[in-house]
């Protein structure tokens, strides 16, 4: 949990405190970015850009709760931009190995945690046909287990739009599986 | 539960369990700090200056003390204003008596005094005579005219020694020795 005192100290322009804030914030920012983009380096770049944006606008933060939502919003928006650019140059190819992995999970049930690479492969494969918005809603709702209100606050989408996107994403992924 | 949703839930469950791990935040920290150090140096300086000047607002007790001090100052200001207003009202009710002087008083001086009298807008007690502004102007004109005529008369007497002697003699006879030409 981020302490508001730490944020206030960063608002004073202290680099050391900001370093601490980066350390505390990076993991969950990375989690979202990685799940949305499916690539470690790109996710790290997004985290970096997010932290720079935070530094520039940290004076606007008034509460610790608001801070977390704000971080998610920045990360998701940056991922949107990235995915939109990527969509113009699709690189993804269907991977038999990933399908084998998914089949294995389905037949044997969830056991050990997956490695980053495997997680990214599965998410990329399952969400390949989704739009950036659908992908964001799917990840925030189904994987990060956020409520409709939280997703609405982060993405700026109306609840009904979120429901519609989620319904489409579920249907699409279920069909693929 | 349908087989599709069962499969879907199994996949979701494993994805939820598999949190992406960030091996080391140090690399990100260093890169971020390096980047923000390069961005507008002026911003960092500006932040420092602003903090130096207004940083105290983040200290609770200083902020509360300042609020209390400003409230006291506002109350003192209101009290002062009320005292000043009261005093002005009191002075407004006072009478400025313009004492008549000898005819040697220049016309400008009289006009000035009358102007002050007009501007002060004072209220006279009921037992005093109140004259209108028009009557005051007429009085002023008469005084000025009288002063002019008196000066002319004095000049005339000064220029003619015979007339002067005659008038002085007449004044002695009528016992008006206090009047000097």
C-alpha cells in the first residue's frame, strides 16, 4: 500500500523518496502493462513512461486511493496507444506450442504458476482478436478482478459499455478455447 | 456448468495465479531517475523554489497557526474600521464655527472657509440659524463687493491728505478713535 506521506514527500521534489515510490508502484503497473502487451521489454518501457508522467504530475495527487486508480489509468492509456500502433503492424502468429499449453491447463487443471513468458503467450493468443478496449476490460475485470466501478474510473468507459465489451471478450475467448 | 465456461474458468484461474514478476525494480528506478533528471531542469529548480517559499503550507501546525493569525488580523482590521467610522460620524455632527474677521481678510480666504463649511455638511443645532447655499453665495458676493469698495475708499483717503485730515478730525469728534485709516 502506498503511503500518502511518501507521495507528499515526493511532491516536495525529493528524488530519493520518488525512487522509493517507483519501487512500490512498478510491480502492479508492470503487472497490468505486461498482461496487456504480453512483452516484458515493452511493459517495462510503459512502466518507465508511467513513472515519468507521475513525476511530472504528482502534485495533483490528493489521496493514496486516488493514486492507485490514477496509476492504472495512465498505464492502461499508454497500453492503448501502444496496442493501437501495434495493430497497424500485426506481428502475432498462431503458436501450436501455446495451444498445447492451454490444452494441458484445461485437461489437468490449474497447478503451478506459469512463467512470465507462458502467461504472455496465453494472453496474447486468447486476446489476439480483441480490440484494445476489449482487451483492457477483459484483463482488468477477469484477471485483475476489478469491479465495474473501478474499471469505469480507470478506463473512463460507462458501465454498460464495459459489460458489452466484457461479454464480447468472454464469448470470443470461450469460442477459441 | 457448460464445458466451454469450465475451460474458460480454468484458464482464467491459472492466469490470475500467475502474476507477472518484475525481477528487479532497480533498473527501472535508475532509468526513471535519469530521465526525470534530464527533463526540464527548470522544473526541478522551480519546484525547489516553490517548496522553499510555500513548503510550510504542508506543515499542519504552521498552516493552522497562519489561519488563526490571519483571522486575528481580519478581526483587528474590522475593529479599526468600525472605530474610524464611529469617529467620522461623531466629527460629522460637530459644528465648525467660522469666526468673522475684520474686513482686511482677503476674499479668497473667506471663500475657502465657506467652501469647507459647505463640504463638511455639518448639522447645526435647532437653535441656530440655518441658511441655504444660495444665501451663502449671496453673502459671499456681498462681502467681496464690500471689501472692494472699502479698499477703494481707503486708497482715495490715502491719496488725498486733506480728506484724510478731515476724516480723522471727524472721527475724533464723534469719539471713534479706535478706527485707523
